[in-house]
């Protein structure tokens, strides 16, 4: 049995609990939603279940395709058993299509394809609002060596190369995706979650967003879109 121990950490969308083994944790997915550096808050009913199930499916797929992840087992609707990692405080964003902050920052047209995909690095720091950084900044901050940064970029492309075709078969366009990595036994592995909270997912037929942008921009049908992603990914 995987007994859940005390809570170790509470984030915006998840709680982390101790697991039976000291080198494992349980991620509990909440329905709480935040956007714009937590200035907008709300609830997306059922989101925790969607994000847990979608993440579990995609982590399993990545493992099958040789990408190391922290995923071990889905324990329940909202609980996932995972390896306990030391998170690298870098948000690795990989982009296949122009959207969001990229469109704003560089004046590019939303929806234009980006080939090959590009990677951006953000320093994970709430107080600073997760600034966009380059390799030199991360080295200056003692966050990552050039070798680790090379590996993060390589892993991000590998994740993208697995997810993009899988989602395309399900008529979902993977616009962009935010990935987090952790160190486990001296090895970098994918951690956190892969969900409509952390990826832009557009319906390939209608072009409609099926992700957290529906919440960010008050587009309506938020719950329905999350359910639709779960149906397409997990069925
Ligand atoms: N993203 C995320 N957490 C963040 C910031 C971004 O999961 O704190 C995801 C976001 O959902 C999108 C991708 O990373 O899929 C790229 O986001 P972008 O830089 O365009 O920022 P946004 O416009 O979402 O603020």
C-alpha cells in the first residue's frame, strides 16, 4: 500500500505529500487555478482530476519512448506517486506555434508555426515573476551549468517530439509547453506535470484553445475544454 504521509509543500495547483518511501512523493492535484503570477485566482471544477490523468498518460507515453520522468503510478483520481527529485528552478518552455508572451515580446503573429521548435528558459522565482533568462544568467545564479542547460534543451526537444505527434493524432495542436526537470540520483528527469494548465493545446479543426487560456482570457467553456482534452488523451 502507498500510504500518504504529511504534506511537504503546497503550491498553486498541487500539494506534495510524503510517500511510504523516502525517495518518493505523492502529488495531489487541486482544482485551484491562478494566472498572471497569481493575480487572477479561481476554481476550475474537475481540473485536478484532468491534470492528474492527462499527466499520467503523457508521462507513461514518454517513459515508453525512452524519456526519463518522475512518474511511477497514478494512485487515484487526484493522486500520483512520483520519484522525489530536487527541482531545477528553471521553467523550460518549448514552442511550436507563436502565442502568449512570445507574440507580445517579439511582435510575432499568433498562430504562426515555429520550425524547428524553440526553447526558452525562465528563472523559477515567484518574487521576480519568473523572468526570461539566458544561459549566462543561470550560470551567474548558480542554477545550472552549461552541461545541464544542454541536457535540459535536449530533453525538452525529445519531449516535444513525442508529444506533438501523439496529440496531433488526437486532433490537438501542441502550441507550447512548460516543462520542469529535477535531479534524481544525479540524473535529470522530467518532473511536475504536463496538462492543459502547462501547455497550450488548440483544437486542430476549429483552432480553439482547449487549455488554461480559456480561464486566463475568460473565454468560457473552461471545464468542458479540460474534459475534452482528457477524453482525447486518455480514452
Ligand atoms: N506556462 C506555465 N506556467 C507559467 C508560465 C507559462 O505553465 O508560469 C505555460 C503556459 O501555459 C504556456 C507556456 O508555458 O503553455 C508559454 O507561456 P508564455 O510564456 O506564452 O506565457 P503566458 O502568455 O502564458 O503568460
